[in-house]
C-alpha cells in the first residue's frame, strides 16, 4: 500500500472538523440536546440512589428494632432491588421482604419525598416521618 492510498487519522479528523464546522448550528443544537438529556438522566439516577440508600437505612433500623423484639438477629441483610414507583417528587420503594415471627410482620414500604429530603415509613398504619 502506498502513501497515496493510505488515509491517515489526521485526514479523517480534518474532514470531520470541516463537516462539523459547515453544519455548526445543527451540531451545536445536537450537542446541547445530548448534554441536556445526559444531565437529566444523571440527576434522576442520583435521586433514585439517594432514595434507595435512605430507605435501606430506615429498613435496617426497623430490622434491628424487630430483632430486639423477637430475638432474631438481622446482621447480614441483603437488599434485592426494590420495586420503584415514581410520581411528582416522590419515590415509593417496596422490598419483597416479609418476616413473620410470633405474629409480628416485617413487610416494608418506604416513601421518599424529595421536597423534604426525608424517607417516610409507609408500612405501618400511622405513617410517621423520620
């Protein structure tokens, strides 16, 4: 292969830059839209992780209280992914973890409010905010 037939990386880069410069308005709009979408997805991911970690902490505290009442230890709790329902600034997280010992039921549903940044335990009748 001769040098004439070989297309270098720099040549491809020059062609790409010329094309992008020729359609700079379209390119700029596309970049802004892609960045906006990526930022939105990242913020939603952070919110979801914040809700899950807060509700997991609440659930571990609840399990420790449950362990004190029943004598069952809850040292190593493995959390499956919760079922997540989202609506207007609220995440509702439900874990499929039910423990029934001596008539005590340990089902758990947590509602995380992004306005107050607090998890709310919805698994008991009089839902109290922590």
